[in-house]
C-alpha cells in the first residue's frame, strides 16, 4: 500500500529541511515501511512524501502512530493531505518504479534437457521482457535457434 502526504510550509524551506533532517532516521524504525521518498517544491512552499508499506495494517498503524501525530501537531505546516493508493505493479515495474511486479515467475534452473544462457537465479516479469531491445536474446528453458 502507498501513502501520499502533502502539505504547505509556513516556515522557510531551509528551516523545514532542518526539521526533516532531524526526524529522518525515525523512519528507519517504522514497522512495515519499505521506503519513503521526500518531496519538496520550494517555489510553491509545499512538501510531503510518498511512502510504500508492506501491508494495509502497517500503513494504518503508521497513520495512528507517533510520527503522524507529531506531523499533525506542527505549526510549521498547514493543509495536510493524506491519501492512500494501490500501486499498479506491472506498469510501475515497466517504467522502472521501485516495486516488484506481481506474479513475476522465478526461474532458478532450466527444465531438464534444455539449454540456458543464464546460469544464475533470475526474476523476470512480462514487463521486463517487453523492455528488452529487439536484438536482445533471452534463452530460458527454450532451444536456441
């Protein structure tokens, strides 16, 4: 699950950056948080973040936890917007988004009697195959021609 938080700044950007620096390491301990992308639009005095959680329960716990409570209590920001999204995994993977495509088959060895030019475990999704250049050749459990 993905969370998008945006807000307007009531302090200079430099002050907001110092505030962010002071709290950034706390996000390393948020249960279920895979990653956070910090957002800043200096011209519009807006900031926020994109958060990827491993489950809805983790996202809900974060929203009800101390970091969001602290955010809501800040006088340095206003107009807080919090929206939840599902990731469109296949197309996000196609455009190199930081997600793993759903249903990506894992290939560790070719079937018996078949040649393979890839002799290490790999993970290939349909989107990854579509991204290959027309001249690329991928042999996975198929005879070479």
